[in-house]
C-alpha cells in the first residue's frame, strides 16, 4: 500500500502546476460565468458581457497564476510590469477566440449563451495554460 501512496504522491508532485492551474482555472471560469450571467441579467449585449467577464477574470487569473501556479520570479516593478503586460496580451488573444466562439454559437446560430460560454471556457482555459507556460511565466523552470 505504501508503494501505491508513493506513486500517487510522485504523480501529484510531477503534475502539481497543472493541478493547481486547473483549480484556479475552474475558479476563474466560475468568476467569468458569474460576471457574464450577471451582465446578461442586466441586459448587456453578449459581447459586452463577455468583455466585462474577461476583465474581471484576467485580473483574478494573473494574481493567482503569478503566485501559486507558475511561481513567478519577477520582483521589480519593471519585471512585474513586463510579466503583467505579456499575460494581458496573451489573454487578449484568447479573448478574441472567446468572442468568436460566443458570436458563432449565440449570435450566428442563436443558441443558449450559457451553454456556449461553458464550451468556450473549456477551449480558452486550455489555450491560456499553454500561452502562460510558453510565453508569460517561461523563466520559472
């Protein structure tokens, strides 16, 4: 039994960044969905609600990813500024994907905006991890 526990422990350690990213990714997605839904409830256009949800989610994601997922080594204002800018630019690229998916599913096909937001978030979370790992927090390894 202890060999099994050791294997599980080794796997958890090996995939720690991904596991923590998924936890914060779920929280970021929930924030995104809640803000988006509130925006729709108050009569916002789906694209405006998408952008508002994105802004709030990106702020949360940067703060959590920086500290707990990618263990950023940026400390000076210049380093943090460069990192935050890179993070925001990478998230802007996935915002375009986000908006295209919402446009396609909701505005073009006329389907349920919440269902399409969930589909959209799965794709965007994966893209965001790859971009953060490769472009934003690449020097933490």
